[in-house]
C-alpha cells in the first residue's frame, strides 16, 4: 500500500516479473540488467537450474545479491555506497560500488 497511488490500476493482475519491476522502480531506477535478473528469478524459485552452472550461476547469484541489497537499503533510506559484487568479481573497476540515497 505504500506505493499504491504510483502503481497502475491493473497492477494486481499483471505477471510477477512486471509487478516486481514496477514496484522496485518506485524505490530506484531499474536497469535493463536488473530487469533480466528479475526475469531469471523463476529459475531459482522453481529449482530449474539444470541449464545454469559454473561461472554463469555465480554471476547471476552476485547480481541477485546486489539487487537485494539495493532494495532493502533503499527502502530503509540508506545514504551511501554498496558493493556491486558482480562488478568486483568480473574485474570491472569502473563500477565496484553503487551509490544509494541523495548525497
């Protein structure tokens, strides 16, 4: 109910992926990569991970962890930086941290 006025009227009848994207988008802008991470959530929730293994599994897990941190910490109005685990572990030195909040 916190974001009810900001959500479309047909929100409750939309699919889960769209619901999550709309709701998360109320907290912070959702990147295309984060939308893809949300789309893959069913793979884990339904235990259908037989086609994902090794490095791909680790990367997806790291993206999910970072998204969960963003959600929780933005919701509690954290103002600062969080670690982008995927960026660090894929040696992307340009973006090892994600800024949350206003300052």
